[in-house]
């Protein structure tokens, strides 16, 4: 299991477009993927879950991957966050 805390750095936060990008990027991984913000934990492959996380600009989001391809999944997620979901 891998865990990493990432900061939402795109000004609009994780709204519908970034949520769709995230889910599309990780949908084929077999590992379990969760996102946590505060007390809320959601499945990373659920677009509605990602949107309802309400991760605004500056929010800290814990990413948890657990399974066979967890490292690759984490790398993809980190790259999306670092690229500001290609919005800036």
C-alpha cells in the first residue's frame, strides 16, 4: 500500500473536468485507489465520488493505492496533480 498527500494546485480545484481526467487516467489499473480529504474517503475510480470530495485550490488530498500496480497508479495521479490537471 502506498500513501501520498498531494495539494490541489489548479485554481479551480477538482471540478468535473479534472475529476473526469483522473478517473479516465486510472480506470484500467487493478489496484484499489482511494482519495481522502478530511474525514471523507472516496473511491478514486468514481467520478461522482471525486467531484463530491470538493477538493478546492490548496486542499490537501491523501491518495492511497493498494494492489499489484499501485506504484504505476500513484505515478499517474501525482503527474496529474503536478500538471495542475492541464488547466494552467
